[in-house]
C-alpha cells in the first residue's frame, strides 16, 4: 500500500495549540486566565471548547471556554477561579468538539501529561518546577520563565562531556529528596556564565524551563547571581539500581531523581560495554537485583574516563559504591560519576591465564571451593580466540551476574566470583563461547 492509496483525509478533529496560562507563578486568591488557539480542520467548524480541571487530584470540573472575535477568532479563553489553599496542585486540559462530532484534547495523552501549576504563597523552588507526576517529564512550568535557587552539585570540571551531543554540564540542587535538581542550560546571552560556576556555589537563576535531549533544564538565562560559595552539598540519595533500570524518559520512578546526586551501593559490572561494538563509554551495573542500569564513564572526570590511560572496567568488576549525577542522554537515565572520590571499593575481576600451553578443548571446571562463602574460583579453558560469556543464575533461572563478556585469547583462565551481595542457596554458572555452552551448579552457604 502506498500513501496515495489512502485517498484524501475527509475529516479530522479540531486542532488545539498554544495553551497558555496568564501567569507562571500563581498565588492564593489569583484568578488564572487560560487561552488556547483552536480551529476546525477539513472545513469543519468548532462548536465548543471546555477546560477540565481538578485540584490536588480530586474530581474533574469543567469550564466553558469563550471564543474570541475578529483577529482573535481562533483564540478561546477561560478563567480558572482562584484557589485559596496554599500549595494546592491544579492540573487541567482542554477539549474541543466540531460539527462532525469529532473531538480532541490538549495534551493528547491525558494519562501521561496534563497542564498544571502550584498555588503558592512563597517563592518557587526547584521541586515545584520539576514536579512531573504523570510520566512525560514535562512539568507545569515548561515554557515559562521562573526564578529558582540551588547549590551547584556538578560543574564543568566534574562533567566535561565528550562530544557535542554530550556537552559539559552543570547541575544545581535544592536540598534533598525527589524533584530537587535541574540542569542549567547555556543558550542565550548569559549562557557562558554557567561554565564559570563551581561546585558548592549557591546561585539564584532566572530562566525558561525546557525539555530536551538532556532532560529538563532551565535555559535562556538572565544574569546568574552567586549568593555564596563553598557550600555543603546535599547528601547523595542511595537508590537501588532496579529503581532506575532502563526506564524511558518521564518514568516517574526515575525522572524524580533526574539531576540529583545519587549513590548505588555494592554494584557489579554485568555488561562492561552497554552498547556492544559501539563503545560510548557506558556500562550496565546491578546491585544483585535486575534490571540493571547504566553508568556513563566517558562524560565524567574519573580515572575510568575514556583515554589512553583510563582504567577499563570488565564484567564482574565490583564497587563498594558509585556516586554521581543521575542524568538523561540518548534514551537512557545514566549515573555520571564526577571525579575519583565518587567511586569507592573498586575490585577488578581476577581473570588470570595460566602459563602452560594452550588447551586442546573447551572445558568448564567445577568451582572451588564448593560450597563457598563468599568467594569461589571458576576455571575454564578455550582452545581458540572467541567472545567468552560467563553468567551466574539463581535457582529460578534468573540471571544475577555476568562475570565475563569479552574477547579472550586461547588459554586457561581463573575467574574469582564474589557473592557477598547474594543470599545463600543453589546457583548455576555457565560458559558460552562460539558454539560451546556448559553449565555447572554451585552452593553458596553464609
């Protein structure tokens, strides 16, 4: 079928665009005027438009929108009456209907997106402008100019980036908890001021909230005010790797921590190169429970960064903890360690080749000791070069660890497996290389 086989579009629901409220910051007792540009398509006429609102997630109320005249004949308007309760959260959407009985809404997906604002008798905080509870990453302040305050948690010496799509980045955070951090954009006349900020600076920033390829940012900045320097940073939030996982942009469990200082504890590299042959300097890690999540080494300024002298991680390497900024780039949430003090307790996998000859066959030996607590050794042999994968599975057949996933030369190797983060029980380990696969059982007793 070709596009021309479909014929002409005969009817379409109304178009709704430019939905805006009259003020970015709303105080108790403020009426809020909402306007929208609405027009019928394919010759249809708009017969009505309504705004549906609710307060603090309560029941929906509808308000009729009034059509403009003359040059404003496509502009519909309505006033949301004042809300007197402080910190009330108001969300709304617009619905239009035409003479064909067709209707449309803005936003289109009401499950993952609504227009919204807080009613506040105080200044806006980062938490207000970042709050996005519906799952799209858009907040109620997207596209509005706001003023917020925070402490720089990462400057351009911490996250120098590695190319145009992953530029140097600066984040600020207001205290701890969800929705407390945001990226500073660099567009506009004052964007260059961002690169001069230092970790620990307390700053007041005015700009426009926007969502882009690096997540939510405040951009088109007015001159930045540095209130003080060398301030104590917020304590990193300790998260499980499964909390972030491989979530898509806007997933609330991950998005609420985007931009924040985050720590993963007792993690293992289960895939050294998260993008396979396309090496972007990222690894998958987990803390003993899948799904795993990404750490990006190439954007930070640690000894694990890309370069001739960089430390190369391998599957099975373990860390007591990895701290960094949880950001979003290229379709994934990723933790970016800033400098070496963000990384503690690094233990590389011990894979040692025996000096005696090349083996004649593939083989996987029984681990020793067995039973074990908490470490054991796994010896395997390969007669020719190949991509070796060694995985650990629990009694349910769930993958819990990847000890190796890389090209190896012919030889006999010893892999040390540390099961400190796992529970007692029966586990299985497998060797896969070329067309050879072998599985053996082992017992962890604590």
